[in-house]
C-alpha cells in the first residue's frame, strides 16, 4: 500500500523576481510532498523539498525568458532516485522523476507542459493533438519499464 501524500501542481509563470516572494508564501501555506511546477524558474524552490528533477532549460524564444527558466520542475520531500529519460521524449517540455516512497515502493511523476492553440506558430490545436498520443505512449513505456511503480501525470495540459 502506498503512503498517503499530497501532490501539488502550479503554473507559476516563470516566478519573475517581483512575484517570487509571494509565490514562495503560497507554496509554504500549501504544503505538498511533491510539487510539479510549470513555466518555472530555478530561483523558485518549494520549502522542505530538497530533491529536484528539471526539464531542460527553456529556449529564449521571447523576451520573458531569462536564464534558469524551465517548462517543468518536479520538487520532492521524498528522495528522487533518478530522472528518467525516454528515447525521443521532449526534454524541454517534460521530465520524469522516479521517487522512493517506501523501501519497496516507488512513484513515477511525469511533469508536462502540453502545447496550446497558437503554440509553436500554429494557430490551431494541431500541436496539442500531435503531442497527446506521443505522451500517452511515453506513459505506457514508463509502465512497461517500471511495472511496480505508481504513475502520476501532472502539469499544464492546456
């Protein structure tokens, strides 16, 4: 049986310096064992979450992106055994953390930011429709690779 835990997810809109302390206060007031932060920044560390798995840095493709910006970071109070990378996965928009829950229990947390209408220069939902089946295949691959692990998919589904 898995231990009871709280998992939070929040799009923090890159935690710009003028909002950073306010976001930290909200994180402190809403205690979670695992935080899946999207549109995040390395300066934002949830309280008492010393373990982290990051997606690759976000490309600077618009003026609001600064060094340390990422699409997804998974922060945990519980030990992250490893970041899992599947062949061909989008390492900018997704990250997977394998977390130790108990001596014989692990949890896979798949953090994602899926494309939205107008993303990547396409002014329809075609990118979203293309990515959903790709990510579903990755979830199945994770279940095959780690059959005894629980799986949580969290993030910004747009």
